[in-house]
C-alpha cells in the first residue's frame, strides 16, 4: 500500500481492532486515538500501532493527529441516541458521532492536506430513512463527500458478526437464560458479513483509486430473517429456545421498556424503525485476491459454542 501513516478513528472498536491488525501486519504505522488508553491496551501487542489518549471531537486535537498522517479511516459509530429535539432529524448523540465528527474530520483533512479518507456508514442510510440512526448516517456521508479535495470511499455494511459481536452473542446469551424469546421485527432481513471480511474490504479499498467517491456495500453471501438468525444463535450456542414473534404494537411497547432500563438499551424504538428497511445488498462483497465472504455457518458456531 502507498500510504505509510494512517489515523484510525474507532480503532479500538469491534471492526477497528481487526482493521488495525491487518494494517499493522502490512507494516503500516497506525495512530489510534482513544479516550482511555487502558481500554485499548489489547492493541499494544501490534508493533506498529500507536495509542494516543485524545478527544477526537476537539478540532485542535484532530488537526494534531492528522498532521502526521497520510490517510484517515473513520469507523466511529453508535447504535443509540437520546430523542431528537423538535424539528431535528435525529438525536444529539447521533448528531455528534455520525454527522459532526465526519464534518470535522473532512474539514481537518482539507486544512492538513490529507487527501484520502475511508468512512464507515450503514446499509440503508438515507435522508428520508425511517430511523434517526440511518438519517444521521446519510448526513455523515454527505459531510465527507462535501470536500472536493478529499478522495473518500464510504462503506455501508450489513450487520457484522464475529467473536466479539454484540448481535449473535446477545441472542445466544438470551437463550441461555430465558425459556422463550419474545422477538420484535422477526421478519426483518439481514445479510450478515464477517468482521474480518469487512476489515479486508476496507484495507483493499485503501489504495484502489477506483473506489474514491464511491459508496460500497459490504454484505455476506446469504440473506436471513432476524428469526432465522436468533434460531441459529440458539442452536450454535447449545441453548435453542422457542421464538415468539411480537406484533408491531407489542414490539414498540417492549422497545420502549428496554429503552428506559439502566445502561445501554438492548433494543430501542429507533432500532425497530431501522429494521423497516431491508438490511441487504445487491450482491456479495468482492474481497481482495479472489477471497469470498465467509459464511455465517462456517464461523459463528465456533465462538458461540464457547
């Protein structure tokens, strides 16, 4: 790869740690900002990764981080936000992470003469989408494409699975403890992609000029309903349970209740709104060197069984 020094935002996250490992294996210097270095200490074993305690929502800090970089990869994303204020398209947390941060990153790149950017969005992102999450992701895409000097590639993955995921693991854990699984959005469709395939696709696009200015969908080889994914999670983990699909009105009641429990919600009404859009792509993701996306059935049984 031509780029030698890479600023990786969200590098300590689920996808970011795999991207950091691939970049380090290729001998690239990777700068990973983190709010607390102790929370990202698992990255210290990667020889070319530098952890920096930093607030990436500060423009001056972003400028310093980008001063020594050739390219920025932004993988920052959240699943939940406080409600939107009157007249707003999304809540303040989505606005900060998905819209303001990409806008600041793009502006800092222009100021520091950084010409290449890779940005993580979401499948189904659109300004008229039914959920705050997807609307905020669409505005984040617009923010990075607004700078003509910045060669940016946007990725839209379906749900991402892998050993540390908070999707299949969540449903497996639920079936360990609950006798029956009341399921909202049971017929929602997904095309899950393996986390290492996502990382490989990102790294592959980095030095491919043909991907600049494009939006690339990242999807796996097969489409599933949410009901099928929950069933597989139970079977692979050894705790299959009956699944009880909920009608829409009861699903919203459940989501409202879960939103108001302490801690990060397991489900929100906005998550339900996101599932109104099929989380599927046109075709399976093309990976480097003729690689094919891994099948969920070939990966998930090994980590869910543990």
